[in-house]
């Protein structure tokens, strides 16, 4: 094990096994996105792993619950609470939280889409839209058999992030992707496998170890040729992908702004009703 890349904190662990950097995310992933120090440490580690010639692959795993709907809803509740009692609009605390979260998602998408390492993600649980989209940017997607994918977050009128609207059509075609997103049905693992959205469905028991063994069996190329092949595979979509990410940020940020203004209006109306009842 290469000690230079070993990390363990409240959010994730990282270690190198058999030339593969293995991240295991524990909980509170949105802390990495919205805490500038934690975000800088995480992406700095990724960049050093990318530069390390002895590392051939990156595997990211989530603990049960770490990328679930409930985790996202807690993050949303934080935004709603701040927005209902504080300032809203450009430069406000809510604006900063939203922007940081979206920037972190986009930064991870760019890293994965440009990496010359073999990239794989192991997902389990109720997978929320940002991580559904991010997962599609990886070379390989491994999922636990009890997982479910979501195209939107319940009760939130915000377009799906994580470049889901860009990446999904690359796998299933524009018409099928449009149907899946607009119908907003949950997607089970057997359906995802049939559509080619995941590479393998694995038992929940000992999921992390199964992911490591499965990834090792999937990579059959010589390590010396992998960076060149990855560079060629990444080249055809780089500029288009980066333009899409920029546009997605604008659209989602605008949608969030509209949502927060409506929350403020609703809060003001509720305050007036309470005041009238008391008067």
C-alpha cells in the first residue's frame, strides 16, 4: 500500500490496492462540496493520484446511505432553512451553498471525463440524480442488486444535475433518455443493466470487495497503453461536454433562484396569516 495516498476522515477513506486507488465515501458527501477546505483536499488528492504512474485505476464506492435521497434531502433542508430566514439572491448564503455544490459536482465530472486512469464507481442504495449522472461519466459502473436510480428528487422542482441530461442520451439515445427523464419513473438495477447503464449487478454482501475483484477482471489492456487509449476515448466529447456543464450550471442555478424566491414568498404569506390570526 502506498502511504502517500492513504487518507481517512469523516467523509471518506482512500488507499491504494493492486495499483488501484480505492475511495470509500462514508456519509455527508455534501460537506465535501460546500466546505472549501475539504473540497480542496479531496481534489488535490485526486490530482496527485492522476499524476502517479504507478496507479492505473480509480474506484469510488459509497457506503449505504451516502448518496441516497435522504442525504440530498438533508442538504436541501439546510438550503431551505437558510433561505427562509436569511438573504436570498446573488451572493447570499443560499446562493453560495448552491453554487459550491454545483461547482463540486461539475469539477468531479470534468476530472472523471478527462482522467487517463481506468475509472469505476460502485453504487448501492437509493441513488439520487447527481450521482446517477456522475456515475455515467465513469468507464465502469457496478451496482448492488438492491439499488434504485432516481431521475429527480421528490418535491424539488429542479432539473437533474450531474450532467444526466447529457450523458444518458449517449447510452440509450435521445428519445429513450427523454422518455425516462420526463416520465420520472424509478429505475431498478435489472432495467439499468438491460439498457447498458451499468456493467454489472453484484450482491449486497461484501459489495466493496466484489467491486474490486470485478474491476480487476474487466481491465485486460497493458498498463503502458491505457493512458493513450483513455486520452483518445475522452477527446471526442471534451469540448461539447464542458460547454454542456457550463450551460447546466446556469440553468440549475436559475431554477434554484426561482425556487428560493418562491420559498420566501410562501414564508412571508405564512407569517402574515399567523399575524392576522393573532391580531
